[in-house]
């Protein structure tokens, strides 16, 4: 490049110490007198870590930044903040890149709920909410004397009368026999729960007797403690065989765990409407991540996501059963290049109001791509 008036050129070599001591502002690195010259020529004297800022100055007529084969890399944001109304012309073969690939969001408040934005991510979010709230569901079945029942029987004959969809009683209440003891499978993954024999009414009554105090807990099982159990060992029994005979006006048999019974037996007279109740208490915590980037990202940290790929515009959900813990530690990571082999970053190549000219000086280095966030 021909420079006809050398006295009008402000030539400045950039080193890391000058960047650190001047906060990366090129005007300040040049110095008061030199920064007022019309032609500003900056050259990287070594590889630079951080960012370079060019502030607007009406005295400037041309600005050149020569990488001279050196790199300008910023691991926390944009490598250039070009605010001059005169274009900054990039020269040389050195790479100018943001190497910011990750964004981490941490929440330490266990009571937290709500939506929070990730930084440098086009407002990608993590939303924490309560799901799986308390639930009470009742079923009844009209039966004749000597009614033998287990979970499968209730599912086959019962009618839902309270609450929403009925949990699968066969998985909750019983339906299997193993060995010499009455072994009933229990669903123990969705909160503190109990399946109750509530009581009986006449077949013309559609109101549960529970409000009148007719309630017997069959089992109350803490979540994630057992996969199967002997119902007899966890029930509030009045003796090993009889269970509050007055409750059904007769006797209750088949509860001795060494009897080999696969069903519970109720003995009474006439046709009765027998009621069963499923009670679930304890909220779950739901964590929903929404990726608002233009590319996929990977979530890590194992709290609650680890190695989970989320496409652009998609969501990832993790639910903690029977938990009120809203804490998390999530890192989103991107990788790859755009169609011009420019590596993606979570920060813009130039985060200023001015422009960067990559053609006039024949720049041949590799810049980072804004495509992930634009």
C-alpha cells in the first residue's frame, strides 16, 4: 500500500501488555497524539488474547488492522468491538475469532421455580416448575358375597368417580404371588402414595364413605424404596387375618402372608358397593430447556442433563420425581462450522456499531461465525 504522507500515518504495534493495560481500546493503545492522525495502521506484534475496541473519531479517514500472521482470540466474547464510522479493514492471515463455545447457568436456591435465560445464547432458557401435584382418585365395584380382589380385579371392574385418570391398580395394589408369601408389586416411582380400602355403601349410593371416616390404608410406601413388597408387612392390619370386620359387616380373609393367597377376600352378605382410593402426595420438579440458537447444542453437568443434544428450536425435559429441589447446574456447548468453514461461536465476530472490511486488504485468515446466534 502506498502511503504518500507518512507523517499522517499513525502506526501502532499491538502487544498483549498494551491490550491488558488499555482494556483493548486501540485509540488508547495508539496514544493521544497518534490516535488523531487520519490514517490508523495497527499491527499485531504477537498473538493476542481478549478483544480490540476501535472508538469513533472524526479525524480518522482510514483504519487498517494487520494480523501479520498472529491470532486475535477471545474466549469470553467478541474479538472485535468496531465502533468507528470508518470501516476497519482487516489484513493478513491471522485468525480473528471468538472461541466462546459454552454458556453455564447455575441455580442454588432449592425453592426456585420460573424461567431464566442463558447468556450469549439468543435467550435460550431453562424453566423450572412443579408437576405431578397431589391427586386423589376413587373407584368402586359392585360385588356379591365372598369377593376376592387384587389390583387386576379393581382395574377390570372399577369405575373412576373422583379425580382424573385412574392409576393402574394392578401395579399399585397387587396382582402377583411369589413363593410362600403374598408378594404384591408396587409402583413406587411417583411420589408418596397409598392405596386404601375406603369402605362400602349400598349400590344406590354414589357418594364415597371416606368422608364418614371409613378409611383403611392398605399401604403407604416412600418412593424408590422397593420394587415389590409383602403387602401384609406394610399394612395397618388389626391382626394377621381380620381387618376391621365391622367395616364391611363381615370378615376379611386371605391376608396371612404365609397362606399362599394371591387375592384379598371380603366376606359379607348381599350385594355391596366397595370403594377403593388411590392417594398421591408430593410434587415433582420439571426442568425444561429451550434451545433458541440457530444450531444444536449439547447439555452437560448431570444436574439434571448430561450428554443431551437439543436441536435448534427444540426442548429437552427432565423430571425429578417426588422432589421440590429447583437447583441445577447446566452447561450448553456448541461445535462445528458454518457453510464457509468459519467456526461457530456464542459471540459475534464484531460486537460494535461499525463495519469490518474483509476484502479491501485481502484478509486470508479464518474468522469466527455469528451463525449460531444470529
